[in-house]
């Protein structure tokens, strides 16, 4: 592939600044891949270089996939966004224990989980998804409902919740009768022509074929979390190009058929009243750009659908504790797609 200095130069600078062993970049324009490239090392010990086909953990970039799965079920009439989740009248009923009679937990809706407005269980030092990695989905949900009260009334405040997306995964399983992973593979990935995406493993010994090695910084252990249990909020591994194949199916552009109808895509990208910058599984802004980033020990990721017809995916096998790491990652490709001297041509 011909080099595009406007991309390669800033990526090299970013990797040097933040000590990134390996990265993968994919860029699309008008529904076609126009740049796909690996940088640096998938395995520093063996000298294996990153190629466009390498798989990386995508962390919270998993959330758009879960949101699309939920919205598919809504579009098919099998689920309502306004449906209650817990309690006698909830989708999951009392499967994970009975909410206290005076608890707001029984008022949480599917839509609120999608928009992170369920009222609590946020991504802080007490995040239920990271406090005890030995628990199963059922155990962590039951423990959380029993022991962690909501901070706010559902629908009133935004609080980013990995736990909420874990619950959405269980709703998908309840409604579809399939495992979360199989539902997404059969109903989203297959329609996008994606065959290699899967939920990742926990330990280095669980590394999938063609998956990179992850490198922690500042004494972070990239293999300390239960990635399998993170499935619906942060567990997928993918190539950068496959992330864009997913975008092509839901981007609302006319260049490729979407797997959701226009009204559903509008719902997916409409922010809540509690946070004008987050919709259903996507961060959004008034320019009609959608994106999601992801961060774990050993992982930095971002997926962007820009309103100018460009989309891109960025994957790294480390992350830095520097507060500017995510900001600089977000800026990387904007420089290139705004440069009118770059000649983009399809690589498919």
C-alpha cells in the first residue's frame, strides 16, 4: 500500500510519545476502505510486526455492537426501549434477586441502560465489572443489585456504566435465546462480512490466533481482568478494518445498505436529556459525528463515524496513563481527513 505521510507521520509521533509497541489503523471514505495499515509490533519478544489482519482488544468500542443488537430486537418487535428490566414486570424479572420494594431499580428501562442514565453503577473505583473478576455474569449482577444502591433516580442523570451494558448483554440472551456472542455474530457480524471478531480471552495463554500481545504501563497488568465476562461492554477483539465494516452497516449513509432502518438509526444517535454528548452506544455531537473510545490496561481504541463521509478505527496494544493519551489518539486521523491534498483511493 502506498504510504500516506499525513497519517504515518502523526502515528509514528504518537507511538514514540506514548511508548506504543503496535497499532493498527483503518480509514474509510464514502463506504470504502481507503487506508489499512499496521505499525510496530504485535509481539516485541519475537519481532512479529502488526499487520492489518491482527486482532486487538477493542474495550468499550464493544458498546456500539451491543446497542445495535438491542435496537435490532426493538426493530423486530421483540423488545421495547421503555420496557422495565428488573422486578416482577421486568424482562429479567427476579432472576438475579428481588429488588427492595421501595427501590428505583425496578424502574430502570432498556433505554436508560443504553444511554447510561440508569441511576448508578458508574465506571469508578467501585465499578462492579472490575471489583471481583472471579464472579460469573449472574453472580456479579446479583451482588450488585443486592449491595449497590442507585445514586440517582433512573433517567435523571448520566453516569457511564459498564455494568449497565453487561445487563444489556443478558437481555439480548433472554430475548434471543442465544448467547450474547453468538447473537452478535449471527445477526450483525455475518451481515457485515466479518468472520474473525470474537470475545477475547483473559490470560496470555488464552490469546486467539492472530491476536496481538498487550503491554501494560506504570505497573498495569493487561491480563488481570475477566475479558470474557466483559463481553457486552468491553470484551470483543477485532481488526481495525472489521470495525469499519461494522460501521458501513449502521452509518446512515447511502453508500452501503444499513441493517437498521432510518428511524432506528435516529434513535441510536439521539442523545439523552441528561447528556447531550451520549446517545445509545455512541458518543455524538451537533456536527452529527459519532464515535466511541475504549481503554483497558494494554489497550487503547477508538472508532469514529464522521459526517464528512470518513470513518476510521484506531487500535493500540498499550495505553498510557498520561491524560493526553486519549485526546491525542482522537486527533490522529482528523489531521489527515481534513487535508485536501491527500489522494484517497479504495483498497478493496
